[in-house]
C-alpha cells in the first residue's frame, strides 16, 4: 500500500503520497481546470464540491463540479459538526454522505494518476469537534479508505516543513483556509513532535471574505432584477476568483449578472475585512498566553491555507509576532498539509523514521448542576494534553436511590458557560445502577481515555462495589439529525440519474401524448447538437475577407434544425451547444432571444476559458452519455481523445435543402497522416 496523506478542506482538498524519500502531490483533476482559473499550484487542488448538471448523468466532483454545475453542494466539511443535510437534485443527503462522495471522487482521481488510495492519514482542523472528527473518519471509510489516523492540519504543515528543513524548532502555524482559522504552537526536537497549544475560530474563513467582497460590489451596482440560480452561482465563482486575484494584483473588474462592471482595488477589500483579520489574530494571542510565551520565543511562523495569503493578513501576523514569516516557496500554503499527512502516513507505516505526538484542542468533560440547579461544564481531560491521555473524576448523584443517570459527554472550554457556542455536547450515555442505593454509596468514578486518533472511551465504575457500569467507545453523536444510512445514501448519490428535465425539454410532449403518426421512436437516446456549426450552414463567407449581408450565424436556423431533429427522434434528449461568442455574432434582432435561451438552458455554452471551446463540450457530453453528435465538423483536434468520432453510428451530418433539414450518418475524417 502507498502511504497517502489527504488534506480534506472546506473549499479544496489535496492528496499527496510518499515516494520512498520524498512526497509527490497528485494533480487529481487538473484536466477539468479552466484557463481563467489556472494559478500556480491550482492543478493540485481538488475542490470539495459535489454538483449536478442537466448535461451529465450522475454527480460531478472537483473542478468539474465547481465550474460546470447548475446546482452544487459546497463546504460540506463545515456541516460535519452536526451532520446537517444537503439538498442535491431535490433529495436530502447527510453531510457525511456528501463528504464520502468527495473522498470517493478523490480515490477515483488517483487512479487516473496510476496509483491508488487504500489507506491514508486524513487531516482535520485543529479545533474540530469530536463529532466532526468521527464523521470525517466515517466518510473516508465509506469511500473505501482505511484511516490510519486523523492529524491536525497545522501539525501536518509543520511535519512537511521540518522534513525539508531538518532543524529543531518551536513552530507557530497560522492556518486560515476557506472555513476556519486555527493557530497551533508545536515543538520539534530530535525527530519528536509535540503539539503544545491550539486555539481557533470556527466558521471564519475565505467564505466570510467572499461575502464582504460581494457586499462591496453590490453597494456600487445593486441588483436590478431577480437573478436565476445559474447567474447567482456564476457570480459567486467570479467573486471567489476575484478575491484570489486581489492577493497578487492591485485591482480586478467584476461583471454582475446585470452586466454592470465594477472595479475593486486590493486596498478596498483589505479595509473591508479589517475586523475579520483582528478576529483571526485572537487565537495567536491566546496560544502564546496559554504557554506563557513571548512572540520572540517562536522560531518559525508557517502561513497555510488560501486566506492566509492575503497580503494584509500576512503583514498583520508578521507584525503581531515581530518576525518575518517563512516564505511560500519554502512552505507551500496550498500543499504543505497534504505533504505532511503523507509523511505521517509513512511514519505510521514504518516506512520512514519519526515520532508524532498530538494534543487535544478542547477540554473533555461532562455536565453537572451546581447547588442553584444551573448546569456547569465539569472538566475531566484538560485541553492541550498529549494524546493518548486518561483522566478520572468522581461524581455523586443528587438524589438517593437513583436507578439510572444520564451522563452527558461534552467538549469545550471550562471557563465558558455551558451554553456558549464553543461548548458542544457530543452525546449522552445512560448509567444503570444494578441496585439503587443512597447517593453516598452511588458515587462513581468517570474515566475518559482520549486516543491519538481522536476517539474517546468512557468508563464508569461504582466506588462502593467496584462494578463497571459504563464501558464503551463514543461512536455516535447526538448534536444533529438522525444518523444516516450512509452506505445506501452514498450508493444513491453516486448512481443518481440525470437531473430533472432541462428547460429545453420542458414542453416536449410525453410519448403517450404524441399523435400516432409520429416518426418511429427507435433512435439515439441523447443527441448533442453542434449548434454553432449548424447555425453557420450556408452563411459563411465564400472567400476570406469578403462578407455578404447574411454572414452571421442564424439562431432561427438553429431552432429549425432542432425542431426537425425532435420530429425525427421524438424520444431523444436533445442538447444544443454553442460557442461562447455565439450571442455576440448573431444579428442584433436575435441577440435578446439567444440570451433568454441561454438563461433558460435551452442552449448551453462552455464556461469561459474551456480548452477546445464548444467542440470540446459537445464531444465530452456525447462521450459521457454515449450520445450521437450532429455536426458537419470533423473535430480533427479531438479525434485522438475520442477515437469513436471515426466510428460509424456516432455522428450525423446536417444538410439544409430548400428549407428542409436532412440528417444522415457520417464519420469524421481522420486528420492527414493518421489512420
């Protein structure tokens, strides 16, 4: 088995593998990355997104889901704390199921890199709750991945750093990604790692900064009408991409769905997120305070996660710690966590030397009531204890002759009220007394054992008799909805059929409603029309540079071709694809109709920057759906990727004769020199 590390992120995930003496980061989904999203290192990112499209069967994952979905479920990692539900194609799935789908897709992506993922160390935020850790492990297991260990993300980054530098150091890791901010202080000495302190803020990350940027834009260009879901989704993508660009350039121009252009400067965004940066610095101060450290006691500061790369964030951390930060070319903020997890996987598999010691980020305890009847957090295992760790505390029931007690399992902060959001009830366990006694003889010792994988074992022993009345591992969590049948849900998600009928087919009569004189129903189930090609038939200039009045593609001509196809193949799902420039090339009196058709998905254009443009989308859909293409083009540059273009039965040619459309079988001619 290959030692693998998986950085399972809120926005993006990364996979790396140990190669004997170093680590390789896998480009799982680079072939789906559009040109306008290409940035250094982005080929290694796998967006943690599940999406759907009317043009594809089954769910989409990774870059394809992020950039080509009509509906998408994002940031499912945030929902693992309480296993909230996610709606996909009008069905509810538990967040654990959606996360399992992402893990399954990454596992499939590894196969394209000629490797596999059978076991892995998976990273989690340093301040992730026990419930979130448990569900992360469960999601990976349902995807067929054996989890060697769950490792805190900052620890993984530090492991990657010392693997390269080989120096003893006290390291502070500032981890600010899409969903959370975590700050961890670690000691590394003689091959031994120790997490000394960790603090963080949940639900404070790149998603919150996206909201601030959106507010800046809409303050200047308020929405003039209601936007379609597709327009909303594209606008969110444009905002995220612009935020990324503002980390390296002074301004960006963003087009709203109302086609109003707004220019935003780097300094404006930095000013708008000043309070968020201040909140992100609070865990730095808390860690140093916990350890009674001064900033100058820190040797190296690692900045990881996409949000940590915003210039004002880096400047604020550097100023707070009074020292320069480790450069990004030494600690890659996007891949360091996955690299460190792969090294940890190799350590656990004894493929390389090293010792990894982790600590718990939350105190663990139970709930008790004070004399006034108010519930309090009763700490059993303090925070920042090196794992595995066992602690025991004694408790006495409030009443005599109790037959059973409810023991609540909590994690959080003893210095905060029990109802504070940072305190979370993981579950509750029932303690049954074999024989009711007075409360002095019903006293019991409650022992917690927290292992290095983040699993909690609870044991309760009656002090009067020595009887063990609770002895179990916490395997379920009561903070969310009912525990899902994840395996069945995952099968349903991965094998989902096509999305509901697209708008272009909404008014198509059902077979039972058609007149008996309709054309025969045998024929292809999916037809993909090269719309731009058909719209130009008979209208291209005869000689380059010599144009006639009709030298424009005709949308009405394309519509007639589509109607003729629907009449000939009444049972077929017909998808019409046009180039991104199509609506700008048609006549002025057709432009509004084309725009409306695009908004209703009656015709579809490829996302900006798609390699191969419309032709690539046509062939990709036909390949996925085993469909038939209608075109007079030979798709010469795509034949190596899709050799079936040269096979009989997969392509129809189109001829317009005296206003009538004729569709006949053809094969694409192989480029010269190829057979």
